C-alpha cells in the first residue's frame, strides 16, 4: 500500500499523518483478510462497494465506503455478486452475522447500529454459483 507520505523537514512524521496511518493500520488489522491473498472477481465494483475473492473463489469480500455525512444505521446495496442461498454474511472486523436480502438481483445488507463513523466496512460471504 503506497500512502504517499514522507517526513517533515525535521525528518519526523507529522503527528496528523501518524494519526491517519494508525487508523489505516487498525482497519487493515481488522479487515486485511479482504485485501491480502485475494483476487479480483468478475464484477469487482458496484457503486460504493468493491469486491475481492479468495484464491479458490469460494469466498467473496465486499468492501463498502460511505460519504462523510452518512448517518449510523447504514445499509449496503449492490447488484450482482449474489450471495449463495442460505449462506452467512459476516462483518469481517467482528465476525458478527448480518441480515441481508436479495430481490431482483439487488443485494441489501443491514449493518448493526453500533457501526460508528464513516470508515469502510468489509463483509464476507459465499457467492452463488457463477
């Protein structure tokens, strides 16, 4: 991951930059499974959701971003990359099971109310047969 930050003229990393690098590091610690050792999937992007898959293609990850002013109690929706019927959808950072629906090819995932702020979230699920 190239973050494009360098030291200040004093040779030190600025405190603000250090703060944001720490946030990225914490997110990667909790959600890195959706990034590391994954592969692109056929439909890798829909709206504010990006997708990766495990090497064997048996697990998909959805990484959703949010606008700065979106409120807590979010839902995530996308077309395509339909979860396998009866599969479990989990919030990768906690392993918490999430409720989701599929209607006319639109997947809607209901996030828990304790999701705070506007940080991206990563979801894990089994895809339906391609």
